[in-house]
C-alpha cells in the first residue's frame, strides 16, 4: 500500500496499527479518542481565530494581529490568560452542580464526533447514527440549566430558563427536518445518508436544509438567537458567575457544538466526504469550515431577536413549515418509490413558494396591539 493510499483514507493507518497491536479493543478505543481530539482541538483554535478575523473584516477593522503572524497565536495567548485567572464559586451556590455544569456542557460535543463519517471507512458506522447525534446534541441544555440554577443568581437563572424554552422549541423543527432526510434515504446510518446523495440534499431538499440550519443556529445560541447571553438584559446569561477555567470550558463547549453542527450540516445536506476524487476526508473538513464561515457571517450581520419574537418564530413559522415539508417529502417518496435527484427541479420552486406564503401569514416584527396602546398612552 502506497503513501497516497494512507493519506487518502486514514482508516488504513488504523488498520496497520491494529495489525501491530493484535487488534485489541482498548488500543483501538484509545486511538479513536486521540484521532477525535487531534481534529477537535486544532479546529477549535482555528474557529476562534477565523471568527475573530472574519468579524473584524466585516466591521472594517483588522481583528487579531499582534500575537504571531496574522494573529494566529491569539487563541493560544487567550488560553494561557484564562488559565491564569481565578475560578470563583458563589458562596451560596450549589458547589457540586456549579462545577459539573461546564464539564457536562463540553463532553457531549466531543462525543458527537464518534459518529460523523469523514470517509466511508473513517467512522464507527452506527445503524442509529442520526439518533445518536440528535440525542447527544440536546444534552447541552441540561448543563446550561445546571449552571443557571447552581449560580444562585437571578440573571443566570433567567438565562438558563430561556435556554430550556428555546432548545425545546427549536428541537422540534430540527428533528422534523432530519426526519425528512431519513425518510428520503430510508436509513438512520450517517454513512448511508451520505451515500444516498448523488446530488447534495441542499438542492434536493432545500426546505429541509433551511429549517435545519435555522433551528441549529438557535440551538447553538448564536446570533440572531443568542438571547441567553443578552448582555443588555441578563448581564451574561447562565454563565454570569463563571470565571477562569470554568468559563473557558463553556466557551469551548459553544465552539465544539458549532463544529459538530457544521459537521452535521455537511453530512446531511452537503454530501459528506463526496466527491470521491482527491482526498475524501479533506473535502469533508473543507465543508465544515465553510458552514462555520456562514455562522460567523450571520453573527456579524444580523441583529438579535427579542425573546417573544424568537419563540413565535419557532412555533408559528418553523414548526408548521417543517410539518408541511415532511408531508411533501413523504408523498414524493411514496409516489416515486425513492428520492431521485431531479426532484431538485420541483422542490426548489416549492420551497420558495412555501416560504413566501408563510412569510405573508406571519410577521416577526409585529408589535402587539396592547403594547401599542401602552406606548401611546
């Protein structure tokens, strides 16, 4: 086997190591953990630098430019600074829960990468991979609520309660959009979802993509849905009382989940490791970074929604749209016995029409009549 074969599919390296070690399960488990961390840790550092640099350009400034060439060492400098900070626990807070919350916030985001297929062979191919990702992805809200409750701070608790309400609200359209993909592919395996995409589902199921991406941004608590950390209302939300290493774990958890959601978008809607030529796992990583660039672009462009607008948008706009989309996909699968690529010619115009109709029925910016009368008086 040539060096190019090892580079093209890193699973060949794992097989070679398995031959040397006799295929011991614990050795392969350790190798898997190391491989995941070797991808996640540099990616988190890169994400922090990319977002700060990109937002700087959007706001007509340089961004990080002091630590290292082009500011590349800024994330490392920030990490060293955070490690030197004192971690304070509120005197009247629940100390055990307060300290466990940052760990529980970060752990599920790391565990998600066990199921993402970097190539056809570079994955633990779970038959229920989609279910695994959805289940773990929703655990972070427990950590957020733990942090808000244990802080014994009203602002932290309000931020945590917002998190619970927001996650429950946007989990429904997110799962419904994933269900449309599962219905089209007939499998919960992420590998089979990628293999089914002769044309990326971004084009074949554009409405599912838009619903999933919007709900995912809301679950990540990123702009314009970052009401949990609304500094004008809640100081810093659920992590107001956190400092030092504990705060940095929440910070890393946010970017880890952003990385995982970007990987999920790349897997479900952008064809995963495809096209098969070149280096497949490199294609997958490029798609992940492109999705994260879009997240950063939204952060530097859109204003924050009010909490009432955020909840109304979920229940009055996204949920009905997701149900209609699932109904349409079900009819297409039943009628055609599959989900051919030419359906893109039907589904793209249908998505545009449905969005226009829903927008005409629902206006996010409407002020309630009672609020007008109060303001007028």
